[in-house]
């Protein structure tokens, strides 16, 4: 009897433990379904899990939930009558946490007679047809060689060149590092990188955006519509996710550059929050980064969302960051460098956005933001203790932005709005013999309009115009935009894009009296793209493009015997006697093969051949600073089991142009002297590097552990970025072999 009682009790206990364990290894999928143009919620949309009969429908607010799913990866199929169905792969279900799925459906305005159109992982039509590439949160999280840094994910695209691992800059289709703009939830962000320079380029390896907060990013490199402006080459629209409305959750993490914590949850009725804080320990690995000093940073960012109903959404956003680069005197002596000093950056953006859905056909999106940027730097010569450069700049920017869309009929819409930017700059800097202390105020006003229409169920036209004026020019600049898409069949499209884009010269140039004749720079880009859907989860595209620049700032000092022949859209130099006479050209061909994770593997292969040149003041054609001539990337991942996956990236690009150094004269004078008449005629060796990443996920009762290990520059190739003179000829190299380990605990 005792044995029988013990057996029954043990069996009940085991069953109870198995039940508890089973519950602990279950999770939920929640999300929303809305119309892609306006964000209007779609009631009654079907959400099913691929390969099963499990599913649900969206409620009156477009919300849905599928509960008690076994942990693992799922693929969702979302459909609604009159709209294109979409497939969302890589939905990770786990206990203690979940990712909110935001599904935006395009209205099905193109009909194909006698052809069955299968569900696809890629959007095929919709009135808003401008070309862009979208990365979702999980694609960002697992990208090899990126360490979850946004710029490293984007520079795996064929249209984007990078300066390597040392900095965050992006060069799009032969452009320079200051020609790219970013918006976060309709709020303009002037710089997305730590260690930023005065003109907006990066000078360090860490980005300010915490990708854990990103729901998705839509990146435009093949031209962009009229609602974006003030940049010449590309635009990225980042959407931060909303906080969990049902429960408090968060994570703690450690990565290559630092440690951080994220917290999200309900705040008040109809109000959620999500926030994160990160702090670096880069000083520990500064030697591996070839930093030549001690870099450190911290950032705080967050979003509060108040949604009283489906028609009104208020968001408050803040993105703040501090960074410090310091090279002590002893370090300069040890590294045989000629200067020591420090550079401290602070940037803080706060903004509020109000989105109003007027009805299922119209919406308005209005934001106001404030940004303050401060730079404090000084570098001292070892030889004589002289301060060679110092900066104490304070910049404040206010930005108002309004966008409206109205749907006209079933196959057309209009988009219009306006923007106003005020920038107040207090410059106080010294560079060798040039000393400036001056306040500069620049105001920019913009108005834009876009009309989109589908003709004959095959031809989509988007035509727009952006008008702008500023406080340093008397004229109004007009920027026409055109996008023409011919849908040949459900699998094949041909797209022509053309546009004109304006950008201010940097305010620091306007602070110098002899630069008072500078005008806005503009570029004109034309491109033709062929797209072919190979399978439901794979796509091929090939593009040819040409791009021209006019009115770029160049140095022209009639009194000087030696002219600075550099192209100032590529490099930061504080100079007087600038004129807007610079011209440049870029042309190329690029291809991209994308494979979404429908099976156990995913990835993309992309490459480009291009040429980016400019005309110097002597009329000679010269290489732009980042004219690598060719770029090639292979990115792929394999996930045989739900708990782990392995991914790789191999990157190749041509040598970087540089100006040879006159070693004899540099040695004699004690500072770098270049052969100015040979500007950018030499090239560094070809760059190539392999990145390997291993991800592992495991559930514990207290939370989910996510770990990854990467090898950067896995075969330890010595890749040279540049040559410089500092008490001798030296090489600036990219990263050595670096093992990167990251851990994240969700709770």
C-alpha cells in the first residue's frame, strides 16, 4: 500500500512538474494589422501560422494575439480581402518576452487575369511604390559582423560603401559621409553616431541608436520621395517599437562596446514606455580597435506612446548620447604620435509627434523636436606644448515637420506637407592659424507635394516636387522627383527613378566671412532597376544609375600658390575662401539577390561596380575619397535548430584613394606634407575580411538567455585604411582579429 501511494504521488508530482515546465516553455504572438499608407486598423484580417491550422483574426483596433504557443520560430501569413497578403518569417516565440508584430498591408490595386498570385515575403505593389529596403528587428539582431550596429547592417547593401569597422560613416552610390539623413518616428535626428564631427560625420566605431528599440528601418538609396530632403544621397526612416502594454519586461546586455539595460511596459491608461541606457568599456579593448587613445560613451533613449483610441497617437521621443576620446601625453609618447588631447561630444534630441487618422483614407503626422549638440576639444603638440586645435562649439536645432496623405479613389493618393528648421550655432574654434568666434543662425523652410497614380493596372507613377529656401540664399530651390514602375507580370517589374536633391553647406563654413558667397549643393540622380521574384522568398534586382553634383564647396584662394584640391563633401576641413564651383559625378551598376528565411537558411549577395570622381579647380578629373570602384558582400545564415544558428559575412572592396606623402619634406619640417598636385592618385591595398557569428538561445525559469560570439576579421588580414605622417610614415589600419562576445538576458 505504501509503495502504491508513493508511486501515485510520484507520478502526480512528475505530471505537475511536466505541466509547469510545458507552461514555462510557451509564449505568445501579439501584434497589429493596419493599412500601410495611413496606419488605419484593419478589422477581421486573418493571421495564420504557416504549416498549421492555428490562427486568429484582428479586432476592431487591428490587434491580435495567438496564445500558448510552444517556444520556437514561426512564420505568419497575414491576409485581408482587397489587400496583398504578406508573410512574416522569424517570429520568435519564447516565455517571459515577446516581439510585437506590426503588419502593414498594401491595397491590392493590380489585378492579373488568369494568373494565381502566390503569397510572397516581398511587397509587390501598392500605390506607394518608391524603392526601399526594409530590415525588421530580428534581421538586425542576428546580422553577422554588425554587433547590432545599424550602420554595419546597412553597409552590407551593394549601394552602400563604408570606411570599414573603425567608423560609422555610410557612402551611398559614390556620395560622401554627410549626405545621408535619418528620421526616428517622424522626428529628425542630425547624427546617429557617437564621436561625431562638426559636420555630422562619424569619428568612432559606435552608433547612438540602440537597435533593441527598433521595430524596423526603411532605407532609401535609389532616390527618395519629396517628403525627405536636405540630403543628397539617402534617407533612412526608423520606427521605434512601442512598449509592452500588458506587462513590465526588460533585458540586460553586454556587447563589444559596453553594457546596457532596457525596460518597457505600461505606464498609465493607454500609455506605454520603452527606454534603454548603455555604458561603454571601450577603454579595455582600445588596443584591439587601433584607436590610438581611450574612447568611451554612454547613451539614454526612450519612447512614450499615448494612444487614447485608434485615431489619435501621441509619442514622446528622446535620444541622448555622450562620448569622449582621450589620448594622454604618455600614450602619445608611447605610440610615437605628435599630439595629445581629448574630444568630448554631447547630443540630446527630444521631440513629440502627433498622428491623427481622420478616416480610412486620410491621416496627418506632425512633429516638433529640439536638438542640442556640444563639442569641447583641444589637442596639444608634444614638441612645443602649443595648442594646434581647439573647439568649443554649441549648436541648437529646432525642427517642425508635418506630413499629410489623402487617398483619392482606389488607385491614387496625394501626399503634402511642410518643414521648418532653425539652427543656432555658436562657433569658437582654433585650427593652426585660423581662429573663429562667431554666432551663425540658419533657417530652412520646405514645402512638398507628391501625387501617385496607377494607370492601366500596370503602370504606377509617383511625381513630386519639393521647394526650399534658406536664410543665406535669396532664391527658392525646386527639387522635382519622379518614380515610374512598370509591372510586367506578378514576378517582374521595371522601375525608373529620377530626382534632384539639395543640401546646405555646413554652418561651420558659413561662420567664416570669406565664405559668404556659398550656396546650397545639389545632386541629380537617374536610375533604372529590373526586379524579378525568383521564388516566394527570394528576389533578384539589378540597377544602373548616374549621379551628378553641382555647387559643391571648394577652396579657391587666388593669393595662395598651392591650392587645396580636395572635395569638401568627402572630408572635413575648416577653410576660408570657399566657392560653390565644385562639380562631381558618379555612375555604376549594382545587383542584389535577397533570400528570406523560408527554410533553414537566409542571406543576400550584393555587388557593385562604380566610379565616383570630381573636377578640381584646374579642370582635372580626380577620384573622390571613397571611390573604391567595386564592392562585394556575401551574407548568409543557417539555423538547423531553434536554439542556435551560425551566420557569416565576407566583404570585399577596392583600395581607398589617398594623396601620397612627401616623406622627405615632412621629415624636414616635422609635420605632414602632401603632394597636393597628386590628390587621391594613389590607392591603399584591396580590403577583404570574414566575419563569423554563432547565436545561442536558451530558456530558463527566470528568463531567456541569448548569447552570441563573433570573429571579426576571422583570418586576421591586415587591411590598411590610410597612410599619415606623425613623427614618421604610419598606417591607419582597420580592425585586427577580434573575438566579440555578447550576452543578453530577457526577463
